[in-house]
C-alpha cells in the first residue's frame, strides 16, 4: 500500500467471504497507472481466492466516487507506447472485473466522471446514492471514452451513451443513471447505501458459489473479445493524448484547478 498522499488500494477479506476493495486518491479519487494496476491485481486476487464469495468495489471519502484518469499523469505522456500503456490500466480493471469468477458489487457514493463511469459499468450490480451524478468529459479534452465505451454501452445502451458523451460538459443525475441501467439501486445517503450493500452481500455470500459463478458467466456473455478490443481502444486514446489540442486542454484544465 502506498502513502496516502499518492493514493492507495486496499483489499480486506471478512470471515464470511466478503472481499472489499477500496481505492483512494487525494485528487477526487482519480486513478494514475499505479493505482489502476493495484486495483486490477486486487480484483484478480479476490476473484481467485477460494474463501471469497462476493467482491465489493468502492472508493474512500464521502464525495466523489472517481474522477477518472489522472490528468497530471496524462500530461507526462510523451509517446504512443506510454499513452497506450496508461489507458490499458482502465482496460485491465474492466477486464479483471469481467473475467472474475465472483460477483462484483460496486458502491458509488458520489459523482463518477470518465473512467469512474467505466468502473460503475464494470459492476455486476451497482448501488449508488442520489448524489452519484455521472459525466463523460473526454471529448472536451480531445480524447474520448473509447476504452470504457464497451462497458458503458453494455449497461445503458447506445442512445444514452451518445447523450452522455456528446453532452460532455453536463452532469446527468443519479436518477438518470438509474433509469438507464447504470445503477441498479439508489439510496438517499451513504448510511442507507452501506446498510443495503451489507444486506445484499450477506445474502449473496450465503448462496451456492457455483450458482453465482454460473450467473457471472451469463452476465458477461458476448464480451469474450474484450481483451483485444480494449487494448485496441487504449492505443487509440494513447495516440490522441499526444495531440497539441489535448495537451493544451489538459494544461487549461489543470491551470483552472490550481
């Protein structure tokens, strides 16, 4: 685990078979490469642990669930290979969730932006608060939600994905995300959300593990080519991030935040 200033990922396993994977970064839970890799590794580890029956994926804090890619790290990318490697981090996490033999519950306590929407979409079942608005801002900085688009479109459909992508400066409400299928359940606040997650995971942990594994396979039917597909999408994003447009957009964004 890294120092809090650089963010961290933790994996905690309960005695009754519930594994909780938590991530944190001081910049609104954004995800640099090292945290993406740790997140993917943790999902894989929990998935193949025979004592684990269900996985909960969450972020720390009471506000933003995940602000997506680390813009500071995006500015450091100097070649296509490095760009593809960075965006492959999101591909690794999505594919780890997809291929995990365990049901993954994602807890979204606040706003989800960019890759954060991708994490929510990688869930087998997603619970959120009424404050968990969503936005895909990638077009505004000259790239696009290419790596996460298969996961997001799978959940909300192409028309809603088009709205979310093209209305790039607008947050859509948590109610909108629930109506479109990104969130399965909505709660008034974090306290109610956590009670619901505890109740749900306790029930799931009591079910036949082979039945859960079989359900997992059904939920992800038709995604068998995603290892290749998401790698291709990462390469596209990795090349676009080198453009003068994107580099200037990132500088402008970070300059406005500091």
